[in-house]
C-alpha cells in the first residue's frame, strides 16, 4: 500500500498488516525524454520491467529485459524504467498500468519489481519471470564482479530468448 503520513523517527517506513508503508517525496524534476519515450510506446502490447539491482542475478534480469526490448522484440515490447514508474505517476507508470501484458523479470525471490509496482497500482498482477531459473547460474555467486561481463551477457541473452519465445 502507498500513502502519505507521519512516519517513525529514523525510518520512513512503517509495517502494517504484512505491508510496509512508505512515504516518497513527490518528484520535483521531470525528464522530458522519458515522457516522450512513454508516449511513443503506449501502443506496445507488452511492457517489461525488471529488478534493476546491483547483484549478479539482478544484472542478468536487467540485461535480459534490455535485450528482449531493444534487440529481440522491439516491435512488441516496451522497457519500463522501474524507478521512474515507482516514484511518480506519469508516463512510465501509465505504461505499467495500461499494458495489455506486463512482465516482471525478477532476480531473486524478493520480487522487488512486481512488489514495488503493486504498491503504487492497486490490483496489479504482472507475470513474474524468475530469470535466475531460466539460465544456468552458479548458485554460490552473488556479485557482478564474480563473473566476466561476456558470461553475464550470454546468460541474459538465454533468459531473453526464452521470454521472447512466449511473445
Ligand atoms: S532484489 Fe534480489 S536480485 Fe535484485 S539486486 Fe537485490 S538481491 Fe539482487
């Protein structure tokens, strides 16, 4: 859930009935390029968001989303800016809200992308793709510095190709 209100000292979040209630300052700035992008891609049938995290699995998800949207299926998909869609109710959030098909690539069971967006759009039910299950990744690795960039890219492409086959 998402609401404004007074929060506890030292933290901007409260826990309440299984939800963490957060308070986000409204954006003062605007990105005209991003808004133009959102407008141009409104008619795409599939919106793709991803954990944009800093670990290896998040990076594989992020790159897979980029490969899918910009190389394998650019005519069908639009790549969502998760931070923009989550923190302000403008073009990116509209793409997530209105897309006929919404895919969330998740890098781990935290499911950050889908949970974040469900927090700001009531009733949102994206298709969750656990990208780490679509490629063969050494379970002991965590950081992006623990695998060569070419191998990360190859795993991301594997994930992207499997998703593209479902479009
Ligand atoms: S949410 Fe999970 S996959 Fe994403 S960066 Fe954090 S640990 Fe990695």
